[in-house]
């Protein structure tokens, strides 16, 4: 069980990025985090990963406080961040240096097979397409078999067709291994396709505004009425989360024009 207990983050320059973030993620659950710019989504993932430390509260995994990068937690960034001097297989196996050679090779081969890149093991990163490079990054994150996998806008730099393909591929990998997934995304449809629960954050400082269940059977039909209903609820929550209502001179409350600019 992953638990965030009243997590806050204030940077040395005084920027108050997060305040009072509390929620839990059950083993094997997929949670998507959405929200406007400045709500601290990426900061939150860094705190969960142990790459940064909260200034208030705690991140707890299996009753153990996370204070540094953890072997049970993997992370996939927006850019693949592959090491150009290593082959695809070398990149995937980079985190397994302490394992026996035979085990390392077997796990790398299995991971590449799972992401459909078994024939690219000896290829250099520069020879891959954007979608292939991101598959390698996902394989690298999964090969240590983490309990929790964090994904920070993992498909946002890809074209729409590739993005949909990788969303489906990620769900296939998840179905095999059932890690806990926490995904930051700006794409509402992506959040609904992937997640069991969607957390909407509000900015400055980042706080949880709403939690919306996506209780839909998989695979999810993007054209269905049920999918559209969840989408409407998420969009409405995003719009309300950025409500910059002001009181006019005559006492009327009006929302500013920027209220819906959540992206």
C-alpha cells in the first residue's frame, strides 16, 4: 500500500508547491493525477519516488517511510532518457548490474519481448523511433519488477496514434505484472483509459481537489456513453479546480476568463 500522509513541499526560494496531500493507492491500482499548470504534479511524483523530500508529511510504502530512491519504486519520465553509449539491451539491463549474468540476460530478454522489441536488443538508441524509445524506457523501469511504477507524462511527446498504441501496451504489461501505477498526465482521455481513479489537483499550492472513480470495464470504449460521463465529470472538476472567481463592485461573483485554462 502506497500512502501519502499530509505531504507538503516548500522550496528554499519560498515557492509553496504542495500542501496537505493525502491519499492512498492500493496494490495493483492505477491512479491518474491531472490538474492545471503549477499544481505540483511532477513535484509530487518526485517525492513519491524518493528523488526529493517533502517538507511536511510523509510518503509511506508498505509501512516504510520513503526517504530516498527505493528498489520497489520505478519511474518513467516524459523523455526516454536512454544512455546513448549502451545498446537497447544494455539500457534495459542497466539497473540489474548486481544480478548474475544469466539472470540479467533472461530478464532483459523477457522485458524486451513484453514491449515488442525483442528484435531491437542490439540496436543503439539513436536508431529507435520516439515510440520505440519510450517502450525501452518502460521496459527498463519494469525489469527490476517494482511494486510501484510512476509515470510522468510518459506519452505526451508522441503523436496521437503512437500514444494510443502505447496506452494499450502499458495496460497489457500491467495486466501481466499488476504493479501499482501512478500516472501524471494532461490528457483527460488518457487518464480515463488507464486509471481506476483520477485525482484532480488545484494549483498554488497544489492540493487534492477531487477524486473521481473510473469504474469502467476494460478495454474501455472511448465512444461509449459511460466513458463520456466520466470524462464530463473530470472536465467539470478541472474547471472548478481553477475557478478564479472575483467579487465585483456590486457584490456579484464572477469567474474570470482563465478559469477553464487547466491545460
